């Protein structure tokens, strides 16, 4: 069995709608390393798209899952509840930013968390409209892809989107959209298209994920909170990709000094096991009636056990501080290459949620071809990278925060060699 044989089998058996970014088929993984079915080793700078922040198969997470397997694997919490579900909810209620009573529900995926946050917001406000941002990614369910601010590939061919969803430009100074521009469009939206008194929620990623790892400017987040309070609109923070130490805080909203009313999370919470959640103001979370929220697999005992262990690991191993250290080292190395690699247009990101954006040299024109070349060349050298961005010209770095120092140094050397080679050839 080799990668090529598996690629043929995959093509024959799996819908082409499920895309893949590599032709590497995993056989085993440990912390920040993956070995494929041919025995080749890779350094993982994707982490399952920010899922294994605590590394592949962290011993504490694995021990918690094994222990849960010895007790039970599924009862459905709505039928026979269990204590560790309550304990994880209590911990999230304490951890999510906001000095007010909170409650939590558990579901299975990030998209499901987003769907439920919108349901809760609508139930609590008795309003239906939702405002999202260009470049956003909120999932592939119908409400999720409607909220997502990118057509290809997420909306193409799927017909009409959900009603009462509006998009305004995300403020990215690098692309010529200022905070003032965004606020101006929002003001016009309220005057021309939707009464703010009909808007249930704003939904925003504190750092855009698929959109290109652009941070919400602090002044804009404060203004969004102000507008929400003025018009009785709820603020939903989509922390599916930013959560669980990735940005140097447990939650990215901790960087802003303002709170969200509802917070969605998934990915890093489970350390490799499926689990997602919505945490928010207790009165808002209680708006739906009994049975209005939930799901057969929501808060599955295995994911719950993993989630409790992940929170332990983040605290015990000081992963928020570790994220800041790793991100600083990565950005320092990238900054040292700006002269040798004139395609580098920007280097950014809080904590260890970092990105480098490539344009044509000495130009504002996005350079997706160079970006993909870097990704493929790095893969040849044993480093797994992911691209993102509306223009496909951004490489995002999402290695496990538990990555060993020597392996991290090896990865930075591969990255530098790759960038220098691709720049020289260009």
C-alpha cells in the first residue's frame, strides 16, 4: 500500500466535493509529526486545521479517553446525562470572557455550534436578521455557508442561500478597507436594507481563519460592541479556530477588552476528538425551550473526556505563553527573509496563529501561484503547510503548540530554505 494506490482508491470511492490539499496518507502521528503509509516523516504545521493544538495523541488526552472507554461510550445526554458533561460546561462558563452568569451546550462540529448560536440569538431577541463579514468562514451547512463571506468553493452550485443574512466588508487595511469604510457600509446597510431593530446578531471571527488570518482591529471590535448594545443586537464570537491557546489566550476575545454575548468553539477543544460548544449569557442561552437544542451525539462522552483533558494540558503546560513564544520566533524568522523574498507582503497574527501573505514583488497584486509553489515545495521537504485567504495568497501556520523546540527549529529551517528557493526561481 502506497500513497498513489490510496489516491486512486479515494478518487473512485469518495465524492470530489471533499477536497484534499495533499496526497499524503497518514499512518501514525505523534505530537507535531506525522508518518505516511510509505514511512516518510512530516512536520505538521496544519494540526488538522487548528484541532490538535495540544499535539497528536497527547498522553493526558489519550489517558482520559481510554478511561472513558472503560465506563461508557454513548448514552445520549438528553436521555441519560453524565457528570463530566456538566463539569466541562462549568469550566467553559468560567473561562469564556464576560463577567456575567453563563451557560453552555455541547454539539459535535463547529458549523453546528454556529447554527445553534444563530438559533439561540433569534430565540432570545425575537429577531431574524444576522450580519456577517466578507472573508468569513462559518461552516458548510446552509446557515454556515450563508454566513461565510466567500463564494468559491463554499457556495458554488448549492442554490439560494438562507434569508435575512447580510455581509459587510471586513476591515483589512492591507487591502484598502479601513475601519471607517466598514462602519460606513454598516451605516448604509441600516439605512437601506435592514432595520437594526430587526437584527438578532453580529457574528465575527476575532481572527479570520479561511479568510486570511486578519485580526479584527481593536477599535472596530469596540465599535461593534457599542453598536450591538445601542440596537439590542447580540454579538457572537466565532472562536472555532481561534480558541484554546492558539492566539496566546485561551480565547481570542480576551485580547479586546470587550465581551461577546455568545461564543462558538470546536476544533482545539477536543484535541483530536469531535466536540463543539456554545457558551453565552445564561438568560440568552435559556431562551430556547426544552428540546429546542441538542442532538444525539452532542457532547459525546469521548469528546467530553478529551475536552476536560485539553483544558488541563493548556493550564499545566502553560500553552498560552508557549503560543506567544513560538509565534514570536516564527515571525522573527519570516521578517529576516523579507529582503531575500520580495514576494512577502505581510507577516501577522497573534500568539501562534500566524500567516504570511504573498504579492507580486513590489506590488499590491496577490500572488497565489507563488503561495502554492511554497506549499508544494515545503511538502516535498517534509513540512505540511496550509494556504488560505480570499485570493489564495496566504500561508497560515497552525503547528501544535506543544511542538518540541528541536522540531520547531527544523521546521523553520525547511521554511526558510523553501522560501529562498522559490524566490530565486521566480
